[in-house]
């Protein structure tokens, strides 16, 4: 297996072989999670600290379950009431935690680059659970695993990523990963929600849903991140749904066996038709949630192995 990293801070530093290794190990954990015992010992005796400076029930629960199933001692820090709120710097918090000798830090932060800064100050493995508009690597990996299991491959597919690209770290990580794996990626959305310069990322860009979804193998919808918007990015939710919300009529432009994805939480009737989101023949949204636990188990397992090997002076 090829995976030599001690942190998982983003998709950008990963090679295609490292991505494949993460997904292969994740497949093993899918099988474990579907078995009766649902538990392993890869993190037995290890301490995992979840530091979520931004709320995220779905991601935090997934990391917590992943750690517990691997045998870790899992601690969720209440960052809303932490010393950060009392004026302590992020670096001081990192040094305090480092003195406690944790083995894994899972960090979600509203500022891009904050997780990378923490990783420079601690001795343990750090996993990025989302930082600002930068990256959300485990989301891209779980999306990739979902696609690979549904389509039997993760290359030479046409994938449409639709909606609020400008505010989405999920979109950024997916664009990086899918590009590394030689897929054709289209960004679809109103011009106000497409970052300037997006056409230079090796993707196609359009504000026409029919053109964007034409012959797509995968249709990935994104949440409208209204909490990150400080102006009039869309005329109204009703108008947005009319032009860019996914419904059965728009989906007909895609391939007949195209799968529908959404990272959640969904705004039904805004980004996606509720009936379509629940259509077990097209939607893999629940599978994405399931794959999330397996991917996070795989990532923590591999990082813990590398840190242990490094401590013993063994090359990984």
C-alpha cells in the first residue's frame, strides 16, 4: 500500500496511488461496519480529540463513530466554551493539547489554513474536517468511494458539480480529487456562485443545467451556504430552484444510470427535489453517509500507523 502522510490536511498533497490506498482500506472498513461486530483494534489505546470550531453534527458524529469503532478513546472538545473564546490563541491551544499527548486531532475551523497551522505545532496526526473555503478532504474521499462502488471505477467519468461552488470547500476538494483520477468535471451554477478563474482549473464551466448535466455519470449537488454569503448571490430560493435545483426533468439530460449525490445537509425544494433525493434507484445520498464512517476509519488507521512507524524510526 502507498500512503506516507502523517497528516490528512487536504486532497492537494495526495498522489493518485495514495488516494487509491485510502479507498481500498475504506472498502475493508465498509465490510467491517456491515458485519455484526463493527469494531476493530487499529486505534486501541490511542486518544482522539475532536475540535470543532464550527458546528457539524454529521461530520463530528461520523468521526466519533469511526474512532470508537477502531477502539480509540474519543474526546469531543466544546470549542464554543473553550479558552479560545477567552482570548487564547490557536497556537497556545495547540501547545496545551500537545502536552497532553493525544494521538489524533480532528479539526474543523472557519478559517482557511488554521488546520495546517495546528499541524505544524503538534506531534500527533491531524485530520482536516473542513477549514474555511479551503478543503474538506474526507468528504471528497467518501464521495469518491461512493462513486467507485456505484460505477465500478473512478476514472474517465463525466461528473457535474452543481450549485454554490464559490463557498464550497467540498467542491474544491472534489475538483482536486476527481481531476487527479482523470475524470471530466463540469461546474454548473449561476455566475454569482462560480469563482472567478474557475475555467482555469481544468474543468468546464456553465450556467446552463441542461448543458452541464448532458450525458453525466454523476450529478453532485451542493448546499447553498447562506451563512457564508454577504450579499445578493441569488434573486430568491424559488428562482434558484427553478433554474438550478435538481428535479426529474433536469436529470433527464444525464445518463439513464446517472447517480445523484449531495454532501448534506440538504435544503429540499431549493437544491434538490425531495422525492428525487429519496429515490433509491438514483440517489446515493445515504450511501455517502455510510461511506463517510469507513473513509474516516481508514484515514485515522493509516495516519496512526505512519506516526507509530515514524516514532520507531521505520520508513513508511
